[in-house]
C-alpha cells in the first residue's frame, strides 16, 4: 500500500538552552507529510521538536531521536502530538500517521512496527507506575546504570512487541493498533480508551 509522501527535506537548527538537554530543534521552513488519505500533517516554520515521543529507556532497542529513516516522520509526529495535547483520539491518529511516515521514509514493516509501538508505549507511560517513573528521568545525563523502572519498561516493551509480531507483520496501521491495544492490555493491564473496532465485513 502507498503510505504518503513528505514535502521535501526538513531544514532545522539545533537549540542550545540552559537548564534542559540540548535535544530540541527549531524548524526553519515549512515541512509536511501527506498521508494516504491526503491529509496534510504540517510542521510549520518555527516549530520546536525534541524527538521525545519514545521514552529514553527504549532508545537502546528502538533507536535514539533523529537517527535512521524515521527522522522526518518524527518531526511531524512531534508537532502532531503537541497539537493533540491530552486528546486520546488525536494522539492515536498521530501515532498511525507516524507509522505511515516511517514507511514512507524508508523503514521496513518490522522497523516501523517497533517504532510505532515505542510511541504508543510513550503515550501510555503516565498510566503505568513503572513506565511513568522511567519516563520521568529520560532527561537525565550520562549514567553507568539503568534503574529498575527502566529495565521493567524495556521488558514490558519487548513482551508487547513479541505479542504484536507473533501474528506476523502487517502494513495496516489500524490492524497494528488493534494488536497493540490487546498486547498492552495483557502485559500492563491498561484500559485502552478509543479502542479501534474491526471493520465490518462487506456482504457478499
């Protein structure tokens, strides 16, 4: 299936800021991603992004911000997450767009699935005590040890990923979302709001 296209190559400048890790970038010119339904997801000039949708504790397995073929997808996803705020429906739509953006950027289905699960776990971190504790220290500097909460988050993420991928790869983000909902409920006991229902079968 087609996954959409980007408007071009993003141009940005790194920001150096006191009191916070120097991970933020400011977009210099309008940048966007058009998804398969022709919806345009914009990152206007002046937008500030930090690639923080995936918790730091998962960077060793998912990848750190601004690396790999998902860099462009992470920019529009960051802006979409900011605009979604606490709106679950909008955030889930942004996460599905992120999957499409990863695929359009050159990531394989497997890679895009793992990245998608990373942002889904990040979105739900506040609902699981161990995940929240791990996410709350993601801005810490270099360390020699990981916390117990970070290890638990990584373990839970691996269990979720194994469950989702056990049924084989899927290039459909709606099917992926359903699998993720089920896996996150089983592994972490989450009550998933806005769960996607299966499409009704067409009469034959």
